[in-house]
C-alpha cells in the first residue's frame, strides 16, 4: 500500500473518527485513482484540473452513481 495513503487512512481513523466502512471505501476510491495515475503516467501530487476531469468522466463511464462519484471527489480532496 502507498505510504501516504496509509498515513491518510490512519488520520481518518484517529483524528476524524470515521467509520471503518467509510475508511475502507476511501481506500478503494483512492487506490483506483492511484492506479489511474500510474496507467496514464501522471504524478498524483501534480495532477491538473483537466486530468481530474478526465478521471471523473471515466467514473461516469463505468456507470457510477453521482453519489459514488461525489464520495470519490471527497476522498481525493482529503487525500
């Protein structure tokens, strides 16, 4: 697991007191994003608006609901 992701998940658990369910979903969402960045050869810390928009478009292509996409956005903002 990505070291920064692990630290973020610990932060959500300890500091934010998020439920295990929420933390697990955030982990899945952020891992999907990390995999997308690796596939597209994008630095996950220097991503542009256009690249994020493309990623979100891909989520809609997979028929994710707007609620699920919103959770992805929330997870990525926090990360």
